């Protein structure tokens, strides 16, 4: 019985390149015909020296000149068409890969934050530029160099032998270039990427650096990494420059030597005078692509490394196929023995946490610092992968939901608020289609409508990169409005009152009450236990484990008994809990 083996799946870049097969074939055909037309010049010189000068025929010279001009014009036209075909193939390739590359970078940044995945977007530019620039044309022309070497042998075996020897020497220099620069270029690229990532992350905290005079120290650290990369690049460039200079010397010397050889053969009546010039031109045509290959080798190496990084990221991101659409969730949440470790770490922060919420219930999550509260928030939103256990939304595993489909039904306010360059309305509307009524409604629920109207251009105010033109409290309340936009069924608010004043905190409480009235399931992570007055249940996390879970009154009554709570729970939390319970009862 024959069992068919599954065929290996083609990489996304190869699939995209397969759609450019016609353009690649046309480029190869143009290269073949173009290299044949490059013979026009040596043949013209051969005919002028051997036929026109011997016959002294002006009409023959005119016809040869017109024919050469026509053929060279065709050559120029084909070069232009070949370039246009490659440019459009590059644009087509970019159109197929750009969105997937961005999605892959986004997914990788979520799974492994702070790893410099943005470099892959520049890698796409590197691959596209090489595929549509002179570098690829050199690689298309180089395979036809043997054609000119054969023609050199036709003129005379010695001329062919010298041409072949020159080609072997220059090709050997290209191989040596690869060998002596590969490691240095790879290490230089890694060092430069590291320096760029360090600078990018450092400049996000420019205010802190400026306020506390930290810039010189940060600059020294960046400069040290930058200089390592620069030094490695210099080593590779020096080696490549020496080999390039040597290859130029070889070609120029051989072109001069071929003239001397041709003259010696002509003196001995073994070749004609025209063959001397033709041999020199043919040798130049044979060696030029190989020499250009040496010159563009660095670009090829960079494009190859970029191709590898881009291909690896796209393969890891998956094929991007849409999942079956599920009905809009009602908000029933089930967490079963969830274990979560931060991306890049094997040490779990959450250790087997379990609880369940009915649609419309409000859960308050409390506990000391480093208890795993923010980690739980990320797990509930599917931001961080779950090592074991599961989070289910309306009975379906969170991973089974298509993110673009379920995203509008979710609301998330992270602990570290991040807004994006654009208008207030665009940020609240999640950069989708702006529906003014929904934007204003969400702003009203977050208690930020009046604040927005007080800005320079109201909802059309551009807030700058990261919301730099707003205060911390304004950013947090606009982010809250973003989380509430579109009436989500499941909302997670991580420390939503950390930057709020009394009025802002009151608006937050009203927003949670409004969510509860709409039957939206809500999880509020907080250190300020006063907000627990409006929750239905409380989860106490400690050391990554669920220490207490139950109704608000039950948990608060247990928190009031120190012997029930582990020694790691701060006594201050107990006193706050008692105060919150009394407020809730009132």
C-alpha cells in the first residue's frame, strides 16, 4: 500500500515569487537577447577594420553604421523595458508581502516584545530594492559571460584562453569576497540592529533621560554598540574594497594584454587587425558582468540575510487564513487552570488560576505587586500565550476566535496606556471608520467628552506620537473611551485609575456601572480597592495563584480576617478592604 507523503509547504516569499514567474522569465529573455546585441560593437569594429578600410567603401560604412545604430537602439529599448518589468514585479511582490510582513511583525512583537522585529519591514524594502535594482540585473547578465568567452576562442584559442583565465581569476575574487566578509557583515548587521533597538527604546523615555541627566551614560552605551557594528562594517568593507580593486586591476591589465597578444598574433598573420579590437571588446564584455558581480556582492549578501529574516518571520506567522466566523460573544468567560509565562521566559507568573464569570458580571482583581494581575489581563485578552490551561469566551477557546472579528467585541485598557499619532476621534474609534455618534457616546461613558471639547480642535485634535500632547489623566480617559467604543461584550481594565483625579475616578466608577447595566462582562484590576463597591466578585491573586475568589461581600469578609490570608498579603490591603466593604454596604 502506497502512502503519500505530505509535501513540504512552500515559504510565503517563494509563493509570492511564483506569481512573478512571467516577469522573471521575461527578464531572462531580455538578458539573453540584450547580451547578444552587445556583440554589435565588436562585430562593427571587426567589419570596419577588415572590410571598410580594405575596400574603402563609404556606402558599406554607412550601411554598417545604420545597422549598428538600429541594433544598439533596440538594445537600449530592451534595457528600459527590462527595468520597467522588474520595477513592476517588485511593486507586485511588495503588494503581496507588505501586509503579511506587517501582520507578522505585529504578531511577533506581541509574542516577544522588545526584540526589534521592526527590522523585518526594512528587510522587505531591502529584498524588493535588490530584486528591482542593478544588483539583480548583474546576476541576470553574469550567466551569459561564457558566451563571450566562446566567441573569444572563435577569434583565436590564445585570446579565448586569456579571457577564460581572467574570468576564473575575477570569479575567484568574488568567491573570496564572500568568504572573508560573510561573518563580519553578519555580525555588523546584528550589532547595528542592537544599537538601533537600544536607541529606539531609550528615546521613548527621553523626558526621564533629560530630567535626571542620564543622556551621557545612555549615549555612551549606544555609541559602544554602534562602534562595534561600525568597526565590523569597516573590516568587511576594507576586505571587499581590496578585492574589488584587485579585480579591476586584473580586468584592465588583461584588456591591455589582449591588445598586445592580438598585435603579436597579427604580426604573425594569425589574426586580422580587426580581431585585435574585437578581442579587446569581447574580453571586456565577458569580464564586466563578473567584475560587477564582485561589486554588488555586498548588496547580495545583505539581501540574502534580509530574505532569511523575512522568510522566517512570515513562516512563523502562518498563512493568515481567516478562521470560521463565530457569533458576537455575549461575554461568558471561563478560565481553567491557566499557566502563563512572559514571552521569552519559562518561569510562570500565573500558576493554575481558575474562575468563571457569567455574562454581565463585574470582577475585581486585587493583590500585592507582582501578584500576576497584569499578566492575567493580558491572558484574558489573548495578548500573551498560555502555556497550559485555557481561557474560553462563550465556550470557545480564545485562540479559536479570529482576532479581527472578535476585537470589536472586546475592550482593553492596559496598565501602560499607549495612544497613537492621529486625532482624538481616530484613537477612540480604534483607527477604523469613524462614526461620530459612537465616538461621542464612548467619550461620554468615559467621562472625557467635556475634556475633549476643551482641546484646541475638539475631537479633531492631533495628539502626537504616543499622545504626547495630552496629560497622563487625559490619555488614560481617552484610552478608556477607546476600550468602551462599540459597546464591547467583554472589557478588561488594568489599573484604570492610576492617573485619575477624584473626578476621573468617579467617571470610571460610572463607566463600570454602565457596563454592568449593559450586561457587559468586566474585569477591573486595581490597587485602589474603593472601586470594589461596584463589582460582583473579587479575585485575590498572590504569588501568581488565586488566593481567594467569590462574591464581593464574602471575599471582603475573609480579607478582614488576617488568619485566612497568607502572610504575603499586605496588612494595608486588609484595612482598605474593610473600608471598601463598609462603603459598599452603605
